[in-house]
C-alpha cells in the first residue's frame, strides 16, 4: 500500500506526464489516500483532464478539486457568443431531438436544461459544449425520461454488469429507487469502478447513479 507521500509523488508525476496540463500551476496534497488538487487552469477542459488523470493513479481513494479556471484574454468570449455557439453545436448532434436541450450562459458558465430519453444523449450534449472556447464550466440540469419499471431496470443493470465487467458481480449490490440507481460493494481499481458505473448509466431511463462502492485496498 502506498504512503500519502508516495501517492502525492505519483499524482504529481502523472499530471506532468499529460501534455494538455500545465502541472506547474497545480498543487497536490494527500491525506489518508484522499487527493486534493488546488491552483488554477487555463480552461475547463484542462480542469477535467486533471481530474481524469488523477483518478487513474493507483491508490487514489477519493478526489477533491479546488481548481479555478482562469481564461487567457485571447480565450474570453461574451455570454451571448458562447450561448449561440453552444446552441448551434447541440443542434448539429443527430442523436438529440431538435430543441430538446435549452442553453443559458452566465459569466462563462453554461446551464443545460430540457428532457431526453437516454443518458448518452445527456452526456453528448454536455461533452459537446464543455470544450468550447470561453467556457468556465457546465451545469447539467437535463432530465432523463424514465422508460422502465424499477424492477426491470434493476434486472437489466445486473445482467449488464455480468456481461461487461470482470468484477465478481456478487460483490456489487444494485438498488433502484424510481430512476435513481445506487451501487455498493467492493471494487479493485478505478477502471473497474468506472466500468460498473457506465453499465448502470447505459440502462434506459436512469437519471442518477449513486456510487457507494469502495476500493478493496
């Protein structure tokens, strides 16, 4: 098992390894396996990449992010420009019905609202706008319309876990409350944890996945 100091060194090294991250502007602190990133980044996409890079380091139990997005002058855009661009980008997505997602922008932060039938449609809308120039962050308030009963939804997710993950699914408990899914149990690493969450999100009508899983180490 890694010490906090070893984990800190590994996270810092992984941040430096990523070409899309300016690691010199990011501080790393670790306590009991919980990593905190603090500092500033030049874009929202860099912030997301720093989170992703940190989570893939072995030994990270949890992550706290205290990174401020500080845009360079050349990246500044008006809220109106961002809103128009975001709306156009979403309209070009063939997987999202026309006018299903609404866009509002305030101080560089995009808020998405509306209703879709599938999680992948919600994700597609968020991903499409979060890398736009001038964006400081995205509030995702898109609702997913349920299509299955809780009982059939639970069964479908459990079958998906058996098909798509290497983990012994007997160690994972699936609970369904309306369109909310709660996952609990032990996993071996972040990749396995991510695969289980993705299997749950892939089910039609799921609007929320609560991850109560813990690392086995």
